[in-house]
């Protein structure tokens, strides 16, 4: 049985951990050739080792790149084209929520700028170089490959709804109970949604689909290390209709859908994988 993205060439940023790691494994399982890109090369190489062990028939490689640097993003896309001859799927997933990210009154400008550099400019450059590469994709109907492609940008539920509690520790609320939203992170994810929609419209007739994926709060080590008491977890869980945090692999499955031809009539969407969070007024008892 061919996989859902058989023979396609994929590049995933932030592939060394969390959503990016689970997506890399899933994309390879579904037959794609995958370039794993991360600022943490050791993490990306560890993920590559898992792919080589589990899916020896796919081509995969890992490289170091900082998505906050345009030259690194261009080099990563060039590497994917060099390795695979094309780029069908670009998953702009890498993003940060800086430990010093804070509210409007306390955030330092350097933290704002760094967050925008990685979370917004990184996605812009990822889209820019992916679009340039996807325009040149050779048409290969026999292998189910065509000019164009699918770009997926990771935003967040925080781009769609406000939160008065911090998602992670921030400078003004080390205990996590005082108000202290992570303003630059939230603003950056709003920018990802707006940018994705506009790019999707501009490039719709080139066969390039561009969608955002909006994960809800996930059971990642980073979040769970911070939510280290039942009381802190319950403060969030009461707002989650399903009564649980999401798993990174559940977001990866959403990314796979957007990457595959199963979503062939979808572009410009804010695709939510949030357990119903952003649709919720009152949760079940
Ligand atoms: P994670 O911290 O587990 O993984 C992020 C990866 O990105 C890491 O391997 C890290 O080394 C890499 N990275 C960081 N900065 C980079 C840079 N400048 N260049 C290249 N790689 C870089 O995070 P995650 O939870 O998997 O989050 C992935 C994306 O999902 C992020 O954009 C995040 O904002 C978003 N998100 C996460 C959650 C959540 O609850 N975890 C919720 C909503 C949105």
C-alpha cells in the first residue's frame, strides 16, 4: 500500500522535538522523503536515527539551521531540492516561547524582536523559499507528483483566543498564578495566521496550498514541567472540553492531512487541533 504522501519531498523545521519530531516520523511512515531541520543538530540527528531504523526505504537527512536567519532557511530549502530533486511539503513548524516572554508592561524589546525574528520572519522566509522551489517542481504524474505543493505554518490557539494565565513561566509570574500572558508569542502567532491567509490567496492559482495549523495546549515536557502541580493543571483543564491536554502526535496527524492530497481543496484555513478549546463557552461537567 503506498503511503498518503508517497514519494513526496518534505522539509520540517523544528524536527528535533515535539510536533516536528512526530511529524517527521509520520511523514516518513507515509512514504515521504524528509529533511529534518533544527537549530539543535543533535536532536535532529536523533530523530533521523529513528527514521532510518523504522523506515529504511525513505530518503532522510538532518541539517542545522536557524529559521531566524534568512540565509539558513534558503540553504535548507536548497538542500531539500538537492537531495530529493523537488520540494512538495514545507512545514514551517519551529517556534519559540521565550522564558522571558511577558506581558505588555514587562516585556523587553529584545525579547519581542527575537520572538518575531523566529516565529514570524522564520515562517515568512520558509514560505518564500518554498514557493520559489515549488514553482519549479517537475510534473511527474506517474509518481503522483506535480508542480506546486503544500505549505503548513504552525500558529497556535493563542492566536484565536485570549488567555489571562501564562502558558509557561514568564518573568512577572514565576509561580504561574499571577496574570502574565506571553505577549510577543501571542502576537507572533496572530501574524502567522494573517500572513498565511494572504499568501494562500496570492499563490492559489499556482497549485500551492498554504494553511495554518493551530494546536491547543499539548502534553509536551516543556508545558508539563511548568504545570507541575494538579492545581496548575486543573486551572487549564477546566477550559478544555475533552478534559485533557493534546499530544504532539495528534497535531502531526493534522499536519499530515494538510500535507497530503486529502486536503486538496483547502487553502488559507486556520486548521485547529485543539480538542474543541476555541469553540467552547462552557465545558461539560
Ligand atoms: P518544542 O520546543 O518541543 O520543539 C521546537 C523545536 O524547534 C525544537 O527542536 C527546537 O530546537 C527548534 N527550534 C527552536 N528555535 C529554532 C530556530 N530558530 N530554528 C530552527 N529550529 C528551532 O516545541 P513544540 O511544542 O513541538 O512546538 C512546535 C510549534 O508548535 C511551535 O511553533 C509552537 O509555538 C507551536 N505550538 C506549541 C504548542 C504546545 O502546547 N506545545 C501549542 C501551540 C502551538
